[in-house]
C-alpha cells in the first residue's frame, strides 16, 4: 500500500487453509480494505492483475461459486466505507514489491523455504 504522502506499507499474507489463486486474491483485497479502513483512509485505489476478479467486481461476469459470491458481497459492502473506491487492472510486472512478496510466499512450503 502506498499513501498519498508516498509512505509505503508492505504486508504479506499466509493463508492457513487451502484456497484457489482467485479466492486468495479476493481474501487479500478484503484484508487490504480492512487495513486501509483501520488507517482511516477515505479513498482506496486498488490494482489487480486478474481480469476475472475485476470483471466480477464490475458486474461484467456473474459468479456462481458460493464462496466467490460471498467474497463479492463482502467486497461491495466494505467498499462503501470509502468515499471513493476504485479497482483497476495492473500488470504483475508493474508491481515489483508485490511480485517479490508473491515469490516469497510461493517458495515456502509448511513454513520452510523450498530448496532450489
């Protein structure tokens, strides 16, 4: 997260349950929304590299999976906390810090780094 003043806040999430990549993206966005709300942010602009996630949030694609429908409902509810909430497409390659955290998370197995 980057504030309007340019302050950077980095967080890594580790899920203690099995989940799909897309469901993890919804859960991460919910967590970011909670953190921004706790920091008293009034506006939030989020980037996602998942066109599917974006399309579902914008109502362009319908979700049928019960878990995804619940995530979407929570996201819409939490977006109301902000005066302005935007989510846009962003390439993973344009987010070097996020990509580094993703690689770190992907390289761990049961809390221990994989040998390469």
